[in-house]
C-alpha cells in the first residue's frame, strides 16, 4: 500500500515539475494580453482585425515556448510518461474544458443578440464568472494551485474595469488597465519561476569515461 502511495506521490511530483516551470504562466499571460491591447487597436483596425492580429502572435509565443521546453527544460528534468489515473484525469479535464468553452460560446452568442437590451454590467460579470470557473477547474484537474489566483485576478479584471469606466470615465471599459496589470503579474511571475527553475535544475554533466590502465 505504501509503495502505491509512493508511486502516486512520485508521479504527482513529476507532473508538477512538468508544468511548474513558469512557461504556462507566460503563455497564459500572453494569451490574455488580447483583452488589454485589442481595445486600443479596435478604433484603427476594427473589432475583428484587432482580435485576429493576435493569432500569429499566439502562434509565435507557443512556438518559442515549445522550443524552450524541448531544448532547455527537457534536458534538465527529462520526459515523463504518466500512468492511467493521471491520464484519465487529464482526459476528464479536456472534456470539462470543452463543455466550458461551449457554454462560453453560447453566452457570447446570447450577449451579441441581446446587445443594448441587457445591462452593461451583465457582460463583465458573465466574463468574470466564466474565467473564474474555467481556471478553478484547470487548477483542480491539473493540481496547479496558482491557477486559482490567476482565475480570481482575471475574474476581477472586467468587473474592476467596468467600475473604472463608470466612475472614473476610463476608456475601453478599463480593460487595458485591469487586464494589462493582471497579465503583467502572470508573465513576471512566470519569468521569475523560470529563472529559478534554471538555477535549481542545471543540465546534468556527462560523466567522462574511465580509462583502464
């Protein structure tokens, strides 16, 4: 029994090392930068192109992180193959996130059709709640507690932004400020963790062959 617990704990630690190198923080921070920058570009580019322009940016960020993970992270910690329990949990996470994304799409469609009918406070509340639920589920299924904090920060961003827009006349519903601050926290946290990861996990030195006399 103790051996099974030890194996389970070892797999959990290996999985934690795999995702806790700071790169996920950077990737998520870059992804949500759209909410901070796109509103500033919408006046000159329109709502559609101000969002589409982020597709190549995300692709570039993902490619860079993939290369870093392959050539910098993997040589330090190796690659891990997870057991049936962890694999099943990741499959459940994928299904749940698919359901959440479908729900978000339906809410977005309803919001688009009812624009101007429903109070403007409803939209940031729905967006904030959706982000909080999505990140909380990810934190649970991935054993990644830091996502709870990110989910809370992202959930508060549209609400605080709408408050700044209403009471302080801040432009673009405050999104450039609130999401800009939140994404900066995520990216800087990721960079700090990644630098610490490199310091704590040097590349293993190759043992020189022993010469036989």
